[in-house]
């Protein structure tokens, strides 16, 4: 919950909970102005299994993109683990496109993608 890219601080980070009444149904880690001032970065987005494949997650992402565009953000960037077809399908469905960048960790490769707003 406290992880940040180099040269960013906690004032740029939002850990967001999405609720259905009292029940937490999704969480997002969002970093503003990264890697540049017109980009927001989704560190992760997870939904409760009970709402997966219902369109709620896509609705959350669409609402987020609309709100970010209203405050002057021009693109949203994120990464998914290579060879994770569920994540790849979800982000493609939500208009994210690979940018050709990737990075390796000790355990997996992350594919970088973005969506223009």
C-alpha cells in the first residue's frame, strides 16, 4: 500500500476502495502524474470474485477515465503480468493497448499498456 515509483511521494498516491453499500467490492492503487504530469498510473486494480464478469469492473475503469480526463489527465498507464490472459482480456476490453515496453522482475514479466483519454 505504500509502494511508490522513484521521485514520487504519498501526496500523489491514492488507495481507493469501491463499495456496494458496506461491502468492499474493488480496490485500486492510483498514482497521479506518473510517469509525467499528464498521466495517471494504475498500480493495481482488483475486484471481488463475486462481481467479476458482471461489467462492474469495466464501469469503474470507465468512470475513472472520465473523471481523470475532466481534470486534465490525457492518458492512463498500467501493467499486467505476461501470460495472464484474464488480465490481458480485461484491459484490452477497456481500451488499453500495449506500448511496446515491458520489464522483468525476479518472477515474471510485466507488459506496459496505456489508454488515451
